[in-house]
């Protein structure tokens, strides 16, 4: 006797055998094929074994959930599975000629009505597959399917075809023969499977079967790399060079064990630049929990239903975590954990109460006492104040994304309620400040909230040292910059309370009225080895000059007030036009290296347009020398630029602010032990300095303020004689004058 089912649901492992009976005949379960047809339903996680011509579902099967699934369908004693991968797909197999089909509605499906690229369509069988979600579809065949006759023994011509009800014809669906067939083993002319290259919406065709193309189909040509295998993630990419838009599913495997499957459809911006198509070929698999066992695993990734294994497979994985949940008290949760396979990576730790994650923290604190790896595996997490409620709380610690619990878990804390004390002291247009502590937890900082009505405006931690507080650590102060949202020229009534509580600080509420925030504008116009130039203003405060900061990264290199009149700014309608600035390039930026500078308005995060700019300027000279001699004949010594030893410097002889002579320091000095030794100078004392008076003389490098050591020297030189005379006579007896 046959029993027909309208609905059976199986979740998990389903084993068909002749020894089990649940409304089946000879191991075959039947459902009604007439509309409304009966359905046997499975979850995507169901595992089916011992399926054959004598043990299968003769009727419709429905799949719940996403993931690859082989539908165990057959008809008239012929088991002929198909596969799909999306939720809600329903289907049945018909071992009948489509020419005489009466089911499903819309038959018959005449095999003489075919698209021009088709040679033949099977008269042996067809599948009714339904679903509104896109899915890859795989059909199977055996000897009874007559694929050899259908394709003239050329598997390269085989294709999946679908009946287009609107056109009343069979149309080819781009597909490729699976190197590894649905049931395992190699696809041959007598037994195998074939899969659509791209996902399709099953409802787009009435029924499906096998057909033969007039010309050979293009074979697949896979390429890809297994890039990363660690205890958190397995990632890489794969594509089909002949079918660049193909929807490819990959399998994570070890030997005969398949741990996971996923679609390779993540967009990878780096791939198009190196060649592979659109770049939508990436995949990422969360490392399965089963691999988190401390054993060494050799993992590979391959294209599903193929023999193609990604380059760099296999990769070794040994997820051997180690760590300890050391302490839990009313202040903190402490411990350490590391991954010996990735000793340079810090792990995220989840703090759980029951199955609820109450907090996460990063284990990256330096712990020299544990003597493993880098030692930077510690964590010290402050216990949230919500757990100081007089009730016991039991915590477990586990590595995020795994089931690995730290040794020492669980631990229990039972902390009395917080007793708060504090004061809201200052509220002005710059800041909100005050102090607060939990008096029964003096070593713990408290978080506060600035509140307007029922709205939390901003939060902060009260951990600033206050010398005036005579309690505990004294680290209970807070100072909060008043948010710009409160600056609108209107009165704002503000209170401060302890976060996560109803405790409002004494001194609350306070009222502030702050002008609207400035509307900044400006431009960084010029950067060269001499000058930094631009302009800045606040359009709603046109009479106020802005101070700007020159930034290199986060370092401030110079500040200046933008108050220089600029006719062009005035002419363009920018207030009084007094918003320009010019800054000499700081000497420390002249070092022969590229320096990237930005300009922002001081006290804000507003960066001027035109930022950043880059300049490369030679390093400033580093001078050295000595003023050695000053007498009535000469001034001498030596001078050099120690970082430009191949260049001679020019020196000036200076009296007061007056330059009285110039010379080049290029005389050879054998006593100098540097560079070319050509750094001496010898300047004749100008006669203008010889007047019988003491003269105070210095020597400096021309064009600088660098004065040579040995300056100042004093010389007093008599006035030069004022001569007169005449050579009057010369003869053979006398010289006279």
C-alpha cells in the first residue's frame, strides 16, 4: 500500500533504509503531485544518506534556509536528485516525456519547440523547480537519462534547458558539467551532474531538463588564491576566466571532510587592477568552531563540484589558544590570552553573563610575567557600575568569534550598590566641570552624563586629578567641552548625573547662554621655502580675528593671527578684509625632506581649504668658527657651515650695527681638522677705524645673526700720518727735497 503525504518536515540527519517505515513503499516516500501538491521539507543543514532508486522522495521536496542542498527526489523507481542553494526552493522529478506531460500546469512541453542554439532536448525526464530567490541549479543524470544519445557522446554539448512559458519553447541556460558530480566521483557520459554558471530565479522557467547545444560549450577555466587562514577567518578569491560573471561556490575542506561552503561574491577592489574581471570574486569564511581544537589542520579551498583547488592550498592551521581569567572583583576583570599561531595579534575577549555578552575588551596589555610570545596579551577591564547592585553576577570570558572559554571561568562577584558624592561646579561657554566619586569604591572612576531635560548631550569619565579633594585617589574631576549644539544664543538648562544611574550631582541644574558657533572659511594659498600664506575668518563674527595653526601631522609648527588687510577679500564681500596671514617658514622644516603642512583655526578642527601642501627645502646652515685676531693691521679667524663643508661662507666685520668690511672665509688653514680646511679669513683693518679711539668689533656670518665666538674684540689704532713733501733736485752731486 502507498501512503501519500501532504507535509513532512525533517531537520538534521535523515537516513533512508528498508528497515524504517513512515508511510513509504519499499523505502520510497510519496507526496501528491497534483496542485496543491504535498511537500516533504528539510532544513539546509539536513544530511541525507543511503539515497537510491529504492529510497527517495517520489514527489515534491522543499528546502528551508540558505546553503547547498541536494534534493532527494525521484519518480517511478528512478532516483534523480537536483541541487539548489537558497531558502524556499521547491521541486520534484518527473520520469516522463515532456511532450506528453500533464503536470505541472502548463504542459505539455514540446521538445520540437527549441531555441536556435539547441540541437535536441531530452524526452526522458524533466524537473519542476520553483522558487522566487536566485539560486544556482544542478541537475543529475544516469544511464537511463540517455545523455550519450542526446549529445552524440559529446559532454561538451550538454546544457541545462528551461521551458519559457511566454515563448513556448525550450531555451538553453549557460551551464557547465561538474568535474565532481552531485553524488561524488567524476562526471561521465553515463552518470554525472551539471550546474548553471550563474544563479537564476527558478520561477522564470516552468520546468527544466537536459539538452544538447549545436556547438560545444566553453569549458570552465578557474583561477584563484587561498590568501589567509587563521583562527578567526579564512579568505581568498576565485573566478572563472571563461565565465567572469559566474556565481561560484567554494568549499573549505580537509581530506574528505567539508567544513563550510560559501559564495565567492565579495567585491575586491584590488582584483580588477591585477586582471580578474569585475573583482566580485572574494570570499571570507569565519573559521569553524570544529577547527578550534588545538590540533594541526591542513586546510584547502576548492570550487564546489570541481577538482579545482585554489593556489596556496593547503594551508596549516593550529588554533591553540591559551589564557587565564585571573581575577574578578568590584573594580575590574583581569587576565590574559594569546594565540600561539598568531603571536603578534591581540585577541578580543567577550565578558558573558549567561549567554549575554555584556562587554568586550582587547587583550593587548604588556604582561612580562607570562613569558610567552611578545607578552602583550593582558587585559584589565573595569567592571561596569551596573553590576554593583548588591546581587551576585557570574561571568565567563571567551575569545570573540570562538567557543574557547578562558581557564578560571566562571568567576562570581557580588558588589554593594554605589554610594555617590559630587558637585556640578562650572557651566560656561567653554566647559562643564565638577567632580564625582563612588565613595565606597574610591579606586574606580565614574562616568557622567551632561543632560538637558531627558536628553543626554555628552558623556565623560570623572578621572582628572583634583588636589583640592581630600578623599581617595583625588582623581574624580571632570571637564567637558560644551558641545557646539548648545551654542545657539538660547538659554540651556543643564544637569550632570552619573551614567547608568539616577544620581544627579549637587549644583544641578545650571543655565548657560552661548553665542552660535563660528562659521569658518579660509584658504591655504601658498607654501614655499620662505613663506606660508593664506586667509581665514568667521563669517558670523567678521570683527574677530582668527588665530591659525600650522600643522605637520598632529604637531603644531607655528601660530599666527590672521589680521592682515587683503583688498581682494574686502572686494569679494568678506567683512573688513582683515583676514590675511603670512608666516616665515620655520627653520626646523628646512631639512631637505618633504614636509606636508595643513592649516587649521586654533581651538577648532576646521582645516583651511588647500590643506595639505608639501614643500621640500634645504636644511639651514649650521655655523661654526672663531674670531681670533684683531690688531691695527688685520682682523682674522675662521668660519664654516658644518653641514655644507664644500661651500665658503662670507663674513662681515661689524661695529655696533654698522658693517665696516666684508670678506670670504676661504683661506687654507692646516690647523683645522674638517672638510677642505679652506675656512680662514684675513681682512685688512679699514683705515676708517684708525682714529686713536677704541673700536669694539665683532664678526658675523653675512645674511644671518650668527656672531663668531671670540667677538667682541677692541682695537685702538693711531690715526695714520698726514704726509707732505717735494722731491726738488737730483744731479750728479746732490739729492734735495
